[in-house]
């Protein structure tokens, strides 16, 4: 059965676009995009892909509670099975996460639990690790602390530039996220 998903993004939206383009193979219908920045390039991608989107500019809200309340209200109008985070740079509250327990999935550009947070690619590179990778995990109220669903590693070559390393991480994301979601939605990964 096809899963109805809403994707959350904050920036460029390359993972969002990749998921939309692979949605039939994954077994999902992308019914919307939620962004928290009015200038996010993900909006342009949504327009090109004819995906409805909603902007919830965090700067326009007095509190995280108000911000999340409006998002939850929007989601309540939709028949959604999963929330898929693809570069959404906000920490969701426990109250928000509890409403979608084990139904919020995130992608992170490191082998968690190493290098949590927004600068994981840079942090891993500067630390000098020889192996890094990508993690798909359930979202909890912590920072990249949810249960791991899938991981895939890659090697950082001697003398490799940060740009090259970052590009390899993104390519790995574009492969791993759709493959993992497909398995999850088919029941091949425990929910």
C-alpha cells in the first residue's frame, strides 16, 4: 500500500527532489512539502515538481510551541502516514514527536552516534576520520539520537577535499534514503 508522506526541508531540497522523483519506486505519494524558511530553494523544486508546499517561517512565531502548533494543524488536514525530514534544520519538541511516534524519519550525514548536529560533514572531515557515512533514523526529541534504521559507510581518501567528501556523502544519501524508505514501507525494516 502506498504511504502518504509530507517532506520537511529548510534549504536546497535536493533530497526532497530525489525522494519525489523516486516516490513511485519507493511506494509513497508525496502529498506536501513543509519548509521553515521562505527563501528555501526547496520551494522552487516543489513548484517545478507540482508538489503543494506550506511555509512556516520560524521567525514569524513567538515560540516553538506556536510554530509547531500551526504545522500540526496543517498536518491534521492531511491524511499523512509519515513525516520525512530531508534537511529540516529544526529540533522538534517531545510533544510534536509523540504525536507521530515512529512515523518521523530523518537522514543524517554521518555514522551516528558520531558527529550529531548541523555541521556533521565538516566536523567529521576536520576530525580526520577515515570512514564516515549516512544514517537514516527515527526522530525523537533529542538531536540525532533516535533509533537507527539504516547506515551506510564510505571512505575518505587521503588528501580528499572537503567538497569532494561532501559530494560523496550527498550521493550516498540519494541512494540510501529511497532504498531504506522502500524497505520500511514494505515491512522489510522493523517499524
